[in-house]
């Protein structure tokens, strides 16, 4: 890959992770090395049990590798203590989960403010930045809505706003469309593509869904704790176009419902 | 600090989301604090009532009564010993530092005015009685020295007696019959109200010597031929001289009653201080007992809080995982749950203070005394509530802070 001598945002060298499961030692990662540069849209793919989740936990600073080095945004994190890792997660990583993980009975804006509370941002700045982040994901009119009053796609957009709000070095998205229908899934992928293109954010998807991977620029494949493939995507699909198509189809359905259902 | 305020806001939001559960959890603390507050207030009220009762009797009063006071028995009941006027004069002559003194004879008298009749306690008194009981007439005048020395047939009525005989008419100047002896009413006392010894206003006062020589002659004659008194009272110059006064009185009386060394006193010296201390000891035993009940409810309430917080930590495992993922440190999670527990117990405590104050406010409708809700009791209750929340919230909060974010996020 040609990166013109830029510093990688993620620089993982020879990482191992072994778990003790009773008497057996399970090697989840068996020497993984990988670099990701700012602005990349990467999918890490692999079947379950491949070590994909372990790699995500290590990249997300939720877990420490047994051996190897990990430099995130210029900081060596593999020796950090629990609270230092919490600070790194807070400042440098935005998380987007399959099940959204919004706080219940909490408004969209309060959810988005949460990471800034832990970062010690003043109440006034929090409000302004959270509003801005929600506007950037198209929810400027739903600041006070509770998560129970939002659709799945909207909830995931709140989660994306929350992941963006501390200006992280990377966003880690774990099956972000897994709980969504195709249309909402396209909408979320469109949002990621737009954010990546317009703001240069780095997004790492962890998925087994090829439809997500097709929307990325690069696919890293993992199996049995090892990287088995690292390829650029020849033809990156445009999620926004697909989403428009869904919307158009929905408009048609609304206009002539009988006809559409007959065709189906 | 901002983080603490944030945690308090969050705690209130979380608690109000589970309103009925939070209220039920608080109930234990509320009952405990309510009990502590009402009981302390009742204790303070009773104390004030007793203080008031004794303050109503003048300050630094020391009384001598005949006979040895048996614990639990009425004074003077156990012995045929008597006090005489000679004893009184000797005490007055030989006791230093006294401001006032008096001697009293006490009996029951039958009063008749027109068709009305009433039986009350009659005191034969010296004029100093007004000082010693700190009690003055509302109308007319009290017994004076001249009434006493001339053995005049005059009487001062207590309010109840005056009402019984005269209803709303003015008794002063009227003549009533006391044990069939005509007596002129010279005054009516102010009302003292009821106390635990009964209606203090159902009384009458006559000059001591009138009582001794003209009304209760049979009762007032000692074997020696001397006149008897039922009580001798002196007012000390200060609390500090009380022991010296008491010992002077004891010396005089033992000598006059010819008591050998080792014999028991045949009289009893009682000071207000002692009485107040006795009652004080009683009320503090009561308060300790009631306080223990309150403490047990607080303990049970605290365990309730711990239970609910543990449930809450389990229910919110994913939330805790998420919070850790987005940057909450261990101590942040710890303090969040701790603040939640303290908020719970503190709100419970505040409700308890209201309950306790409510009980204290209702009591005067059923009892003679007025409970006092003191700042110190409220402060104690608030302090207890916070301590209970901290103590019983610590373990659940610690459990929450120890959760592994990966496992917590995966928790179903």
C-alpha cells in the first residue's frame, strides 16, 4: 500500500494472545502484525472462532496481548494499566456495537455527552459538541428523544455520534449493521462512508458479513489467529446509492402498494 | 466536583426510573430515621417538660421531709419521725448561704361556699412559699407575715378550687368555710396546670400558724408538745453551696433528733438537682433503648439497600461494560454506584426526618408534653443515613467497578 510515508494510526507487531481454558491453552492470536493508516475504511473479516473478536478487543484496548507490541496513534499501549487503558479508550477510540448499547431512559444528547463527561469536558462544551455530532449524523431534530423512541437505524446513528464526539483516532465498529434491516444497514454504511470521505476518520469494521466488507477500501481476513489475507477492494460499493435505491423503492411501494406486492 | 454532580444527577435519574423499587428500598431507612428522630424528639420534649416542672418550683431549693425515704415508697411513710418548728428554726439559724426559707404543714381540707363543696390539699405556709415554689397570686395577695403571727383566718385559693366554689365570680373578699371554720379569701393563685402528680391547682393556702393552731391542731401537735411541720425548705444561694447546706442541715437535725453515730437519718433531704438527675437518668435509659430500636431499623434498611444495589449492578452489567468501554475508570464506576446508594439512603433519611417530625407534631394532641425536633437530632439522622449508604453501598459498587468490560458487554 502506498501511504506516502505517513505514520500508521495502528501499528501491531507480532501479537499473541493465549487464554487458559481449564487445562487447555487456547491461542486466539498467533502472531498478528498489521498497520492501518489514518482515513482508512477497513474490514476485519473472519468466521467465529477465528480470533477476530480477540483482535478487536486488543485493538480496542479492552484487552492486553500476551506478547507483542501495539502502538495506537503514537502511544505504546501494550503495557498499560487498567485505568490508563480506560483513558486511551476514552480519547482515542470510538466504539460502535451491534446492539447499539445506548443508555436506557436517557436522551440521545445525554448518551452522546457520556464520553465527554469521562473526559472532563465542561457541561457547556459537552452540549455544543454533542449537538454538533448528532447533527452530523442527521439527528439534529431528535436531540431529546429517548433511545426507546428511535428506530434501530437512528439508535445506531446516536451510537456513531457518541463514538465521534471525542475526536478519536479510530472508530471500531463491531457488526454495526447486524441488528438492522438492509435499508437501515445501507443507511449506516452510507454514513460511515460519508464521514470517512468528508472528515477523514479511520473506521475499522469487525464483521463476518461480506456486504459490509464490500463497502470498505480494504479487507483483512483472519483465520485460526493468523492473518490470511489483506487486500484492497477493487470496486468499493457506494452505500449511499444503495440507500437511495431503497428509499426510491419504498416510495414506489407507497405509491402503488398492490403492484409491488404482486411483483414480489 | 463536576463529576460528582454528574453522578448525583445520574443517580437521581436512575432511581426515579425505578421509582417504586427505590421508594420501597428507602422505606427501611425512612422508618429507622423516623424512629430515631421521633424518639429523640420525645426524649428532648420529656426532658424539657421535667426541667420546666422543676424550674416552676424556684431554683436551688433543698427540702427536708420527715422519715427516711424508702426507694419507691412515699416520703415519710416509713417512719414515725417528725419535723418540728424547733427543727426549722435551728436549721435557719445554723445554715449558711440561704436566700429564703419556709416551713409547711400539709393536710386535706373540706371547703364550702354557699351550696358548693370541694376537698383539696391545704398547705399551711410561710410567706416565702411564693419564692420557693416560684408561684404568685393572680388576684389579691398571698399569705403575709402578719397573717401568720396573728393566726388570721385567711385563705388563698388555687385556680381549680376557685372555679369549683365561685365559678366566674370574684372570690377575693368572700368568706368560705374550711372544715367549718369561716375563712376570708385574700387571693387566687395563677394556674400551674396539671402535672404527673395531678392537678396542681386543686389546692389552698393558709398561714402556717393558723393551720397549726386553728384548723389542724390535732395533726400539728408533736408528743413533745412542739408544733409539727411536714416540710422545711430553703433556697440556696447557688448550686455550688448545695453540698455545704445539705451537710449543715443534716448535722443540725441529727443532733436535735439525738441520733447516734451509725444510726440512719430519720429525715430525708431532697434537692432539685438530685430529682432532675434521677429523671435525667430515666430519660437517657429510655433514649438509649429507643435509639437501639432505631439503629436496628437502620441496619436492616442498610442491608435492603445493599441487596437492591447488588441487583442493580447485575441488571446493569451491560451498561457498566459500555461505560468502561467509552472511558469510565474503576473509581468512576465505584463512585457512581456509591453515590447512587448514598442518594437512596439520604433521600430515605430525609423522608424519615419528615415522618419523625410529623410524629413529633402529632404527639401534643395525645400527651402533656411537646416533643422537640432538635437540629442535633436531624444532623445525626442525616449523618447516619449517609454512613449507612456508604457502608452498605461499598460492596455492590466495588463489584461493579471490578467488572471486566469485555464480559460485561457480552452479558445478556
